[in-house]
């Protein structure tokens, strides 16, 4: 099974974009797909079940059980997995802004886990980080008000030094927050029909079918990657589209891999939102880069009736090290992070030796489709970005330390995560600038709990349009300095901190994480 993927990967790298478009089209037409591709591809996309909980006394209650299971990603081959209310991943939790929710999270696992609500603004005690462990056999029941704007968020393990292996095995799921403002917009909004979450995760397998997760020095340094792409837990899924406009919500739920998403036929699409909500206006592009933890919402037009495929090129994250990448790696990153993101996308894919192209989704427009409607040109209003309201600037320096060669050593401001140590204390009801400086040779997705922030600049330059929405995770390229603006609205706690960390989960587990308090 692993081989099949490499065979396809190699063929596509040689042939470039046209080849993959053509290959997909032939398969859909029932022609000569390669037999190796036919062995496992063609499964229908699985859309996670939508779970809206139950209303009890005005509160929306979700019952979530962490459980062990067995999944078949390849026919006839069992893979031991972890899921929430099912064997792999969990249902999509649906909730509305303004509601109060309670999560009853019980665990049948044999090790301590946690469930973190990634992207949520909530009290530290409800955050689900390493300070809220769920022991085997116990139940954790946090309750909080949904203060988010409508967007797709996600939940996943944040267990102390165990996030990587637990997420890899399946402890993750999507969250849809709804609100009136976005539902008034004329956007595809029918879950599972024209509004689809895509949880993108690369995985490596052992011969016996089990996940090949390992914390070798290489995997700790580079993060754990795999050669097979799972999309909502399915390999090479096919989706039959019943509408001309299809809204896809992408979540890079991988442990470490960065992707550039685009269509096999290079068609343009609209990006309508990022991590924490919709943009003010749709942004027309032909590619999107997402690091682990990041999300994007896109709308693609299928009114030409042609089959297409969404693909993901793996991006090199090292800057100056590694197999002669040198300047080429840096230059590519410059393109990616600088303003000009829309020009070429995956077309250069075959140039990079470390690169790999995955098929995310084969899309086959049905003969009978809901007619196209036009995407509104105005989406939602965002608060203006006003750096002058910040009362201070805090610096965060990301480094690879001296003990890197012993399988660790990623630090923030020279420190490794210590659950007993508070690294930063912010005052409630204030605005700050966080200046994140990457002094290492690798790109890191920097994630901050509790807030949705705005990107101010990268190396002093204006962020690209894809960076201007609400963010909770931001990529910082090697040697780059990124400034973000954050406002700490409420929820003080004298003792319990929130986290900030690299969202490459092996780096997080290797202690590339710090803690901050929000104080009265
Ligand atoms: Cu998605 Cu602190 O994590
Ligand atoms: Cu988070
Ligand atoms: Cu990192």
C-alpha cells in the first residue's frame, strides 16, 4: 500500500499538473486508469457525521467518548486507531455563537488524554490543554459560551508530551460554529452536500497495517510525516458534486507536513476565509498554503461540468540545511510568504526533490446539479487593524538549541515548556503586539490559544491577502519576523495558563511551547 502511493507520486512529479488532471479525467471516464491506482482509489468521500448535541435547560450538551478502535484505510487491512464516538476521528460538532455548551468528554483509552478546542476563546480551565488531563475511565465536563465568529475550528489531543501520537492515531475532529451574520450570506451552506469539511492528514503505515508513528531523532526534528494521505480518514476519495458551487473547508490536521493546495487543472477558486472566520471579501487565487493547525474555506466553481481534483503539494520546511536545498528553498519560501502567492502554485512541483504531490479529492460533477449562484462580493466586516492601540510588544524567539542532536532542543525564548512555569502574564482588556522571530532553520506554525489575532506584517512588509483575516496559527519562515496584533478581552485566571506553541506536534511534544496567564 505504501508502495502504491510512491509509484503515483513519482509519476505525477514527472508529469506535472497536466498529467494529474488527465489521469483523474480518464479514471472518471472509466478509461485506462493505472491498475495500481485502481487498487485502492475510488472510495467515496466520507463526510464526518454532523453532531449538534442535545439541548438541556438552554445548554447544548455534547457527549464525547474517546475510544480505541480498528479502521480499514486499505481494504482488508486493520489499523488500530483512536476516535471520538467512532473508530477514527470524531463527528463534526455544530454549535451557534452565543450559546452555552457543555462537553462531557469521557475516556476509554488506556492513557491520559486531553481534548483541546483549537481556535476557541474560552476560560483557561475549559481550554483542554495539558492542565486538563482526562485519565482513563474518567469524564471531563467543561462548559463555556461560544464567543467565536462562524468558522471551522477543531478539537484534538493536547496531552502533555503525547499530542503527536494521539492525534496521529485519530484523536481529532472538526467544529462548525454558525452565526446569523454568515448565514445571511448567499454561500453554499448545506453540510455534506455543498459545504464539506476536509481533514487532511498524512500517515505512514507498518507492514502489519498499524501506523508507523515513531519519535526517532529525525521525526522529532522534522516532524512526523507519512507517504499516504488520509482525507476524513479515506485514501484517494471521490466526491460527486451536486451543485455548481462547492464550498470546501480545509483543515491541515497533519502532524508536521505543510501543503500547497490547488486544483489539478489549475482552475482558480475563491478563498473566503481562514482560521477564525470569513474574509471581508473573497480572494481569487489558484493555491493556498496551509501549515499544521491552519484552516481555509474555499469556493470552487464546477459549472463547466468537468471532473477535477484537489491536490496538495508537500512543501519543504527547512531553510538552509538539507540536501543542497540552499537558496532554492529560501527563495521558494520567499514566494510563498511574500505577497505574490497567486501566480504559480504547484506548477513548480517537480523541481523539488523533497516534494510530493497528493490527491486530496477527486471531484466528479453530477449531471444534475444545483445551478450556480454568485458568491457575494462583500462577506463580513472585520474590526480595523490598529497597532497603535497596543500597550506593548512581546518578543518570541524560536530556536533550535544545542541539544537538538539528542532529539529535542526546540525552544521559545531559550526555554523549553515547563508546566510549573508561567512565561508571560498579560493584562485583561488590553491589546498587544507579539513579535515572533524565527532564529531556526525551519519554518514553524506558531499557534496561540484563547485569541484570534491579525497579522500586522512579515519582515516589515504587508501580509498577503490570505493572511489578513482572523488567525490563530501563523507560519514563521526561517529568519522571518512576523508581528501579530492580539486583544485579550476577558476570562482572567490567576493560576491557569493558556499555551502558545509550534503546531508541528513533535515540536510541541519536544517542549517548543510556553504558557501565558491573562490576569485582572
Ligand atoms: Cu491545535 Cu495548542 O493546539
Ligand atoms: Cu489551540
Ligand atoms: Cu516547530
